[in-house]
């Protein structure tokens, strides 16, 4: 029973990924123009040479043949061939994906560890003004465009000089020992992850607050309060586990927001993740890199949702009974 | 603020923004492309009431600027040159609704004075004028894309929820594909598929269509939910019993119930799509120069020297906050009103 639920979810995810792969591949292939368009404009390269290159890289074959080729290459871990980098896409994406995961992982941790106390406090605080200040602050954050927020953080870095304006490690920090390396990484990580956390914070806080408010209104909490159970214990031992349920699905959903925001943050704050790579590839029409990056983002998102489902399964007995 | 003033205040702000942007030619003191290369990066012009001799003027005025040959990036105000501020002054010609050639501007100063309330960019172009004209691109893109998304969502959601069965299955699985991708990645993927060097009009249309096509899945899901519950309502069953056709039921009974969802979804999607256009243009894959858009106004901030030295380049982005806030407040208010009306 248990295994069936999870395995069904896994099969569904795999089918979804297969669908996305075909969709994004077809999209990029149906497009007019390709990587060699710029060469065609160059009078010193003959039309025959360009045609030859297209044949060499298989751009003249049919969509089905290319997709079959791509799937085979994807299963090998190559994910196609980057025309701009002149090498397989897989290794190119690996380092970038790791950096993106470091950034979004830190930001997710930061956002949740800020949002849970804020949301719980917002739902539990009786006094109206503190509650309203909390609500106002989250609404204000919600209306600030993330673009503006990231630019402001970049301004902070440029003006104060306290933080690096981009990159992941300082030159020379690679062999400076483990602790020094971690401190250096943390310094580089601080602004981008703070920005990402602030972008996702308002939505998280709102959901946590409403979930907590629902839980606090339920009769068993009132009964527990009537029995004289202390407030902190009531909040975190009684009400919070009930409120966690909708939040687990929120964790899965928030991955999508996080990844999109991360793309922009990485470009503006020069974090060497998937974002800058995707922008470059888009501008150069390096299709396999674009398809690979989009696929990878879908994998992250599907994995996040799957993780949320499994967590929900673990925390909510009602699903197991079904 | 008092709750009942929220919606009127938001609607008022939205009306102001839209009027200023629709009649950008009238409210902008200059043309969006008018350059003054002698005075790049002019800071916002302060408006004075008291002149250097301490005399109070009834009509506000500004001082002229002159470039300092010693340090080209600094300007000296020239207190001998005063330019009084006039309303409804003649200036650069523009067209209203593409028809009537007009020269009257809402406010301005006489030449050679220049009033730059939000400062100027690297080419000495007035940022306020560019913001207003840029809104014609960014706001229109947001409105059109949101309308497109929601209408697609209505069609798909209503069909899916009303007919159910395999139609529902196919349409919703298709929607899953769109929901399973982070929207910015999806936008990039579609953008990468389209040619880079096309005319600005085509770029604009393409952006609208792409953004509109990407966002249909969420409204479709919500409207599917409405249609699903409407289908089982007693009055719908009764109408069906009387021989009402599917088309009639959809039109007369199901879609009117989706009215609230449609309204909230549109209001929520507009700022998102405005931001999407701004983001793409900012990154250099949206609407390009010389057409101003809110994204291209901000894109100069990607250069560190602009970011660090010219704070007024941030002002267009700050103006977006009240605009977005009004959209969100309006969406909230609509949602709350609808909750209080029992269907």
C-alpha cells in the first residue's frame, strides 16, 4: 500500500519529465534559425561551408531522428552537444547545477527559518498592532520587484565593499584550507541567498500564518488551552504539527518560485549558476544547452514535489490510510 | 488605512498611472528619444520657490545647468539662469491616439532650460518621459498577456471541468507540463526558440504571446474547479433536464460563476507579466532600444559605475512599487468581496 503510493508518484514524475523533454526539444527545433545563422551573414564563409557544418552537427535531420539521438545522449549523461562550447552539455551543466543548488538550498533554509517564527508569531499574537506590522512588512516585500531587490543588494556590495560583487570563491582561496574556504564561500553566498530568501519570504509567511491560524481555531487547541497547557508548548507541540500539512506541499511549490528568482539573482549578482549559462545560450542559440538547462530545472522541480509528497506521506497518517 | 478606502485608493492610483501612460505624450515634457549629449546623467532637477537673493517667487522655477569642463561628470547650477515652470506649454510635437498632432505638454520650461524630474540617462534623455512612454510597452504587454492567459484558461478550464472524462485528462496533463517548469526557465526556452533579430513590433507581439501562452495553466485549473462544482448544481441539472444544450449551459450557467476567479486572476497576473517583460528586457532579450520599456530603463544599472554613482537611475523601479501595490490591493479586495457574496 505504502510503496504503491510512492511508486505511482515516481512513475508519474518520470512521465512528466519525458513529456517536458519532448516539449522543450520540439520547441527549440521548430524555431526558425539556428546556431550557424550568424555565420551565414559573414561573407568570408561560403554557403557550402555552413551547409557542411549543419550536416556535420546533424541539424539537417528530421525532428524525430534528432530527438532519438538526443534521448540516447541524455541517457549517457551528455545531454547533447554544445555548439558554442564545442563539447557535451552534461559536464558543462554539472558544475553550474551544483552552484545553483548551493544557492537555492541555502536560500530555502534561510527563508523557512525566518518564515516559520514570523508566521507562527503572526498567527499567535493577540495584539493587533504587532500582527498588522508583520502583515504590512510582508505585503511591502511582496510588492518590491525582485529585480529591484537584487539590484539594491548589488548596490550594497558595490558601495560598502563588505561583500564581493560576484563569483563564488575569491581567487587564491581554493588552497587556503577548509575553514577559510567555507568562510569565503559564505561571504560570497550571503547577498544572493539573502535576496532569494527575501523574495520567497512573504508568500511563505502568509501561508504559514493562515495555516497556523486555522490550526489554532480548531476545537482541540481550545480544549488544550482550557486544560492550561503553556503557550509555547501549545503552539509548537499541538498546533504546529497540524499546520505543517499544507506547508509540506508549499515546500514543493516554492521550488518553482525559488528557481525562477534564482535565475535572475544569479545573472544580476554574478553567481556562476545555471542562470548566466542559460542567458548566454539563449543569446547564442546554443539549443542543446537551453534544452539541457530547462530539463534540469524541471528535474529539480519534480524532485522537490516528489520530496514534498514523500514528506507529506510521512507526516500525515490520513494519506497512508487512503 | 480604513478597509473600505483601500479599493477606491487602489483604483484611483491605477487610473492615474493608466491615464499618465496612455497620454504619455501630453504628460511627458520631452520626447522619449530626445537626447542632450552635453549633459549625460543629469541628476533630478530641484524645483525652487526662493531665488538666490531670498525673493519668494509665486511661480516655481528651476536653475539652468552648465557642464564643468574640469570634471565632466559634475554639473554646476547656474543661478543667473532661471527658468520658470509653466503648465500647458508648447514643446516637442506628439500625436494623441496616433491621429492628432499636438504640441501642448502638461508642464515644462522654455528652452534652453531642461526640467528632468527623474534625472537623465547616459544620453541625456529625460527619465520621466522615458518612464511614461515605456509604460506604453510594459503595461500594455502585461495587460494583453494577462488577458490572453486568462481567456485561454477560461476556455480550457471550462471545457475540462464541464465535459470531464478524457478531455479533462488530456487538458490537465498538458497543463501539468506548464506548471512543472519554473516560469522564467520556460520563458527563456521559448525565447531561445524564436529569432533574435526581428523588428521591435514583432518582439513585442512575441513577448505578449509567449507570456500569455505560458501562464494559462493556473487559471485553467481554478476555472476547472468552478466548472466541476457548477456542473453538479441542482439548477444546472434542472436546466439540463429541460433540454438545455451544453453550449447554453456553459454560457448561461457555468461561465458566469467563474467571473470572480477570472477577475482576481487577471488582476494578479498583470503585475507578474509586467515584471516578466521588465525582466526579459532588462536581460537584453526583450524589447530593445530605441523604444523605451521599463526593463530597458533599468538595464543600464547592470553597469557598476551607473549603479554606484547615479542613484536616480533607480527611480523608475521605485515607481513600480505603488503600481504593483495597487494591483495587489485591488485583487485582494475583489477576492474578499466575492467571498462575502454567496453564489
